[in-house]
């Protein structure tokens, strides 16, 4: 892999494409003769034609990003030359013909969504050690192969990286013996080429994303947003127009649009602009075609972005999808907006919460809520017609938890942007049956050295700073002559969040490792 692979991050591909193809999905792909013909033209020179299809190619299934990475290798190691239009058509065809079903990709969306913070899932400790030391376990979790091809893939690893067994602490075991006798069979059982699920998905009817969507989401550190997305079709692409609003105090509007491709009948990959910032979108359409979930992120800073969910407006039931606040204090009067679909019904609440309607339409209702001074702390139901949600009433904050509890940030410099770390502080109260989550609250943020080493190395002074929204911005990379041993600006820090509760403060802690840059950014890490 080389650093160049970063250029092929899913969304970037879209801008270079202009081919107008017939629509493809998991199910109508065989009609896409162009993609099929291109695969024959470009790949058959090295991959032999058999009655099952081209060798190797017809024995594996991958995500669009997975196919992208393989073609990158064909180009850079094996001399394949393919122009960008054809490359796109090939990826689209292969993702439709030999892709992953929505259920198969579901456990590993975190890596496709380019999250800066995630917990990588390994099926067991052995696989974590054999494979997860070099790349995410998601990388192979997002592939399906025949047993024979998993074995070939083990050979490929050592063929391409003869020093593999000496890298990544691999000498604690006989890597080669283990993966070629045992592991490949295990992989074939965990991630088999043939599954009923894929066969069903391939045969399923095509669901177009065209139409109006009710959007709700959350930007870590900034809060919720909601609005409408309008999707239309333009040849082989979809265009989305966004009319969104920040749910925070300022209520700033967020507008923009994007251009996307839907691979495999559900893998939405878009490039867009939101309030002037270039974005990338990684969403998955639900199997019934009525929901979309995923994440969008800043094109350059993948660590900055938003959680995204959309519900098709047409035919949607009455439901609350998000609200401007999850909580209210005993005795407090507060404006809370509920956002969803079909919110035209009568508003009511459990005894103890007083309601008055400030504004109501089918997508949103803004309520003035008063929590009686003497009601018991706990969860209270608020209903709007058939739609139901809950508001937590609290008396005092007992505990603050920071999410994530620990994570990393990366120094930035040269061509490689820094990777920030975003924290959020959530307040809890003690209940009869355990801790009750009150909700995310604004906090005062601070950093401290994690241990004596960090104190001695003055990590707090060098590693970066945390802003008032809980975002840690790392310092510049490279040797720092002002630092002891002229070392890098890495650090080991405690993150502290203090939430004000009346006249006292409650605090929580998290850990942050500020580490060095990543030199290559493949679409699947
Ligand atoms: C110039 C020769 C050449 C061409 C052209 C070529 N390949 Fe390959 N391909 C190879 C070689 C050699 C390997 C085995 C080594 C490896 O995996 O890198 C391979 C392996 C593969 C594999 C199996 C690798 C894996 O682990 O998943 C896939 C899939 C694949 N190629 C797809 C393609 C596709 C799709 C095309 C056409 C767009 C293509 N190749 C064109 C030489 C080529
Ligand atoms: C010593 C490091 C190392 C170890 C250990 C390792 N890999 Fe990899 N793997 C790589 C590298 C590097 C690549 C990227 C190859 C490329 O595409 O050029 C890769 C690529 C892959 C790919 C994507 C390749 C494609 O073309 O589709 C899969 C799948 C994969 N590895 C599975 C595994 C599995 C399963 C294991 C454990 C049995 C494993 N790897 C162990 C380094 C490693």
C-alpha cells in the first residue's frame, strides 16, 4: 500500500466519473453489460475464464471500498491500467455481482464510515492476533471467499510481505503454519462465499432512494440537527438537497447538496457540500428501502462529521425520531422540540409534566414543558397522537461519564491533517435499579497529565489543547527542539469534564493518547 491510496477514498471517486450507465443494483446488475464487458476486457488477460467466471474474481465478495482497494493493487503491483470512468463501472458491477448483503456488512459499518473512534470487532482472540495486529478485523469481516480462496489469500500475504512473520509481533506463534492449516478453514466458516442471505438480497426487488426523507442526526460536540433531504435521480447518480437545522440554541440552518452512487442496491456513497464545507457520505439503505443510516464527514478531516438517519416521509408512521433535549430539572420550565413524522396528534404527558404547545406541524412540535417541583425523578412519557417519547426528570446530577472513555488523537503536519478527538459529557443520576442517564450536557473541559512520565515530559503543554466543546486539537507533528530529547508532541492525558449543577460541579474523566501520524489512509483501514 502506498500513501496514494488515500486518493481513492470512496467519495473522491465520484467526482472523476462521468459515464452514464444503466442503473445497477444487487438484483438488476446482470443487465449491466457494460460493467461485465469491462471486467472481461481489463481482467481476463491475467485472470483465466472458467465456467464459473474469471478465476479469483468470481470466488470473492467485497464492499465497493474492498473492490476499490483490490483494483488499486492490480494497478500498482500488477500493471493494470484503467481509466477512471471504466474503473468506476467495474467497481459498480463487481459490487453488485459479488458484493455483501446489508446484513453481512452491518457489523463492520464503523470502518466504512471512516470513524476516528471505534471498537474493532474480532470474532476471537486468535484472529485478533493473527490478523488484527496489522489492520482492522473489519477488513476481512467485510469479505466473503471460498475456502480455497481464503487459503490463496493467506499465501498472498506472505508472497507480498515475505517479512510478515517478523512484523507486528507475529513470532509469538507459527503464523504461516497456523493460517494455512487452520485459520483459512475458520475464515471460510465465518465468512463463506455462498450464503442464503446474499442470494436473497441479490434476488430482492430494486428500491430507489428517490423521494423526500425526514432527517435527524447528531454532530458530536455540537448537538442534534434535523430537516429534510430531497433525493432525485440523474442518470447513474442520485442528487440530494439538504434543508436542515441545528437543534441547538442558535438554530443555525445547515443547507447543501450531494451527488451519490448507490452500490449493491443499498451502499450510498456521496460527495457533497454542507454550509460550504466539502463532505463525504457513507449511508446504508435499509432492506425495505425506507430508512437510511450512516455518517457524513468533512472531506479532509474524517474525524469531524455527523451521525445520520433518514426515514422516507411518504407513508411514515407517527414517530418521534429526535428531540432538542432529553431532560428537564424538577421545578424547571423549558422549551423542548420533538422531531419526527406524523406529529399532528394531540400532545400529552405523564402526570407531573405540564405542557403547552408553542408550535406544531407534522414534522416537529415545540413544547413548553414544566416539571412540577415535587415529582419523583425518573422517565416521563410524552405522546403526540400515536408517537411516543420520554423525557427524564432529574433532581441532581450524581455522576458524569465522558464518551469515549478513552481514545486516540493524531498529530498533524505536512500533507497529513491532524486527527482530533471529540468527547461528550453525559450526566447520570442514581436510581433504584441502577444509574439513570440524564443526557449530554455542556461542560467545562480540561486536560491533565495521565501519569508521572506525562507530567515530567510536560505532555499537557505540548500535545495540544481542548476547546469548550470537548474537542481535543492535537499539536504539530515532528521533532520538537523545545521538548526534552527533542521528541515528538505525543502525549498521554486525562480529559476532565465538569458539569455545573446548581451551585456545585460534578466531574468525569477519560484518557487520551496523542500519537503520531498515519502515513497511509486506505478506504478500509
Ligand atoms: C497484469 C495482471 C493482472 C490484471 C490485468 C488483473 N489482475 Fe487481479 N491479480 C493478479 C495477480 C498476480 C493476483 C495475485 C496476487 C494478488 O492478489 O495481488 C491477482 C489477484 C486478484 C484477486 C484476488 C485477490 C484477493 O485477495 O482478493 C482479485 C479479486 C483480482 N485480482 C481482481 C482483479 C480485477 C477485478 C481485475 C480487472 C479490473 C484484475 N484483477 C486484473 C494480476 C492481475
Ligand atoms: C503483517 C501484517 C498483516 C497481517 C498479520 C495480516 N495482514 Fe491482511 N493485509 C496486510 C496488508 C498490508 C494488506 C494490504 C494489501 C494490499 O491491498 O495491497 C492486507 C490486506 C488484507 C485484505 C484485503 C485484500 C484484498 O485485496 O481484498 C484482507 C481481506 C486481509 N488482509 C485479511 C487478513 C487476514 C484474514 C489475516 C489473518 C489471517 C491478515 N490479513 C493478516 C497486512 C497484514
